[in-house]
C-alpha cells in the first residue's frame, strides 16, 4: 500500500515521449554543412575538403610538416586559433613529431601512425578519427588534428585552452560566510569545481552535445546510489529529445525540459555557486552543466528551495529560522501589498483605524485617479526604473535608478498625481521584491502582483483571497520532473519538514528528501548531538 502511494506521488510527466538514446544523438547534417563521408587517403584532398567546409576561415590554422627521411612523409597539424593552448601544440605535438622522426627512415605509413599514437605523443587524450562528422566537432572544440598523407584516418589530441574568464566571486548570489568562488563559462572548470567539493567516485558525469549548429557540450552530474534512477533516466530522455540549432545558455535547456510551460513560477533551479550545486547533489538531485554559461541547472526543484540560501546552513539554526521566516514575509509583502492598499481604500475602509483612514483620505483628496490607477501608474514607473537600472552601464545604472525613483516619486506627490501613502506602499513592495533570494521567483511575483491588484480593484479582499486560492491550487498542481512542486507541504512529509520553512540543527537532519532520493536516504548518523564533556572524560 505504501509502495503504491509513493508510486502515485512520483508521477513523471508524459509531455516528453521520445525514447532515451543510449548514445549521444547524431547532430550532423545540412545545418552544420559537415560532409557525411570518411576521410581520404590523400592529404591534399583532406585539406581541401576541410577548407571548403569551413569557408577558408582564417582561424583554422593548418601547419604542414614532413616526417622522417628517405622518403619523407607529409603531414599536417590543424587547430582552431583561440581555442587551443598554443604552447601545448608547439612543444608537445609539432616539436615532438619533428624531433622523434628526425634522421629516421620510416617507410610504412601505418607503422608511423601507430608510433605517433602510442609512443611519440605524451598528451593525455589521443584518439583515432575516421569520419568528417567526428573530425569537425573535435577540431572546433579546441583539439588538435593530425593528418598524415596515405592514411584515411587522423589523430585527435586534447589541447583545449585559449582565453577564458578566471574564477571570481559570485555576482548574483552573495554569501557572508560561504565560499567566494563561482562558476565560469568553461564546462570543464565548472565540473572540476563540483568535484573538488564531492571527492567521491560515485559522482558520475555523462556528456553529450546538443545543437545541430552550435554543438554545445552538456554534462549531467549526479551521485550514483543517492540520486533516483528514474529521475536520472528522465533527465537523459528529455535532453536527448531536444532537436534545435543552437544552445547558447542554460535558459535554452530549461525551456525545453521543464514540466509545465504555462506558469510564471520557475520549476528548474539555476545557480552560479558550486557549493549550492554540491549540496543539491547530496540531496539526490541532478545537475546539468552547459558550456558557455556560468549558471548550472539542478532538478528537481521545489518551491521552498527558492527561499533558501547557503548562509542558512553555515549559520546557527535559530538564526536561519528567523531569516527564513523573514524571507517568506517579504514574499507576501511584495505579492499583496499594493493590492491590499487598493482593497482597503476602495472597499474596506472600516478595517483600518479611523485616524489612519482619515489621514489617507486627506492625502488622496487632491488625487484625480482611483486607487487602482494610482497604484498601476506607480508600479509601472518603478518597473521601468528597475529595468533601466539593470540595462544601463554599471557606473551610472544604480545612480539613475535611485535618483529617478526619488525625483519621480516626489514630483508625482507634489503634482497631485499620487498620494504619499501610495509612494510608501510601492517603495516597500519594491524593497521586499529585492529581498527575495531567487531572481526567477522575484520576477514571477512581480507578474502575479498586477493580477492581484486588478482583482482587488473589482472585488476587494475577496478578490485577493480568490487570487491567492487560484495561485495555491496552481502551485500544488505543478511538478518538477515528476516531483510535486510544493513538497514537503503538499503532500505533507513530516520527516522533510525540518528543512523547509524552518531549518533544524544539522545533526537533526538525518534523512534526504524522500521523493527525490529513494535509495540511500540516510545522511546523518545517530547520536550526533553535541554534548558537554563529562567528569569521566575530563579525568
């Protein structure tokens, strides 16, 4: 009976029906103009084909060399400028090939190829390539290609390098006590940052390429034995079902694999902090790393997760509980504050103390607009200022947004367009929305806020309650990779409530989220509560 209950709760969506491909899907074709044939034995024909396919691009560097003597064998080392480590190519490939074959009579070409692959090259990863649809992805990924005249195959060597951004402090998810490193645009740097925190062979990584034209590297990371196998297979299936020309950021992936499209709430979590990803992996979640972006996706995502920050686990539990309650409070303030003001001033004046409602009425006496129009005017103005502050150059954006808000607010009050009370309400709402840790959740609230304002203008508090009921029902209907979005509140799971609105001491958090990790759910041993030393220990 219990098994059937959990099976019913763990319901994967039927939206994605394509089967899981055991291998990375073939993305070659007309879109990327890669020839669908094998390499030729003649070096000149291979170079000509390569140049025609790449349009004689200047960043495709072809270094022709001759190996051995009596007779010498023509060869070529091909790299993409800017994507390779020039010193590695020069010292460990070109110099090695010329020195190792210098003054040597090497007649059999096949023997030369084997010696280069197994003896001469000291680079870690060396592999053979036989087809063009294998050669071009390797070349454009930053690997060096070695072509030898007389052989219809090539060698691919790992020489990735080039300019890339160094590891810096997070810019959108600041932490007072936590680590100061963040992800970069390099997929290998990002996966290494995760592995540094989880030094365990059960941290598995599966790679694939998505995008017919961009051929973007994607990595799926999870901890075998902790992650739910059904969720892992579902993630792989949805990723393999993506057929699109380009993947430029995790936002592309997110829109193709989310359970519900028509919702303002984020059902996939993204972060730029390696410690957050490591913590989510330890709970049984799956990380999706995309090359070219400093943000990593983690699935499944729960609603309460968007109100948690790393400092909650680095600080004492009582402080974390207080701050979490504060975040939930500011969430509701940013959601219903303008709607509440509209409802009170329009329909429910009797619910406000007499002196306060008289003061508000006196302020609004010269305002020619109803409260709804007044609120909409101020909210739209603040949204414009907020967007301008984000898009303007950093040196002036913050000053423009702050000065603009002060000047426009004061001018609107002096002109009698809005009341001072409305400026206060809108300002508090804006500040509360900034206090929400997740930008994806904050922007969802900004959209819903306008709907609640509209309902409050027509039905007062009844409209607000009706809107909140619809929002709650919608949240309870959402799923993230088959997991209920509102867990552990709906359905209620008492064992997982210790890390939701409250955060119990770490020694009390003995189990992982049950719907996410259904295998190894124990993460803290018994008898971990700290105790003072006894007299026996002191003696």
